[in-house]
C-alpha cells in the first residue's frame, strides 16, 4: 500500500496586523546621503522610511489616523517587530504611535 504524500499548498499567506498596528515594508537602507557622504554599514538611524502594506481593522476604522495601504511613512523602528515572512525580511509590524509622519503629495 502506497502512502500519500502531503499536497503542497499553493494558497498564499497574508499578514493582518491586530490592534493599533500596521504592517510596513522598510525601504532599503541608504548608503549615501544626498550630499554624497558615504554612511558606514553599522550606522543606526533612529527613524526610517517605508511603505504601509496592511492596516489593522481598528486603525482603518479610526478617523484620527489617516494611514492607508501604500502610504509612504517615516517611523521609529524601536518597537518594530520583524516578520520572518520573506527572505530579505523587510516586513515589520509597527505600533501606530511609532509612525512619525506620512508623506503626501501637494495638489
């Protein structure tokens, strides 16, 4: 009697932040400033930029937080929780209070 091998799932996994949190894809670290100064690899920048991947239902329903999916934001990574979901590990769950600014285009 042949044993059946488990079927490989082709269903994609998603991440939905809970509570007052958003899921952010961190922008690539900059190695050079706009002025041309080379930054060392070990430099610690207290605030970094990224794109909002997902917003919790709680934040989405709260008009006090004008954060939407795909917004470019500036955030403090101190309380960011890394998500081991992809190889380059650029995803972080970030408390809404650690979002410092949202970049908006002037119309």
